[in-house]
């Protein structure tokens, strides 16, 4: 019985669990940002083009 208790004590180490959870959260946020920018990419590009055109027309 002591063997199993010792084995369980060594395998229940949770030090790396927090790091893994943070890595999964960061990966999820990265996927969401890529999806958001992919969906809004053309609209953002159009807005910057409009701003550039307006600034170019206003400058002498």
C-alpha cells in the first residue's frame, strides 16, 4: 500500500498545470484575434485607404 501512496504522491504534481492553462488561454486569444482581423481586414484596409486619400488631397 505504501508503494501506491508514494506513486500517487509523485504523479499528482500540479506545478506545470498552471503554465499549461495559461498557454491554452493565450492560444485561444491568438486564434480569436486572427479570426477577428481576418474578418475585418478588408474593412480596416478600406478605412486606411480612405484616410490616406483624404490626407493626400488636403496636403498641397
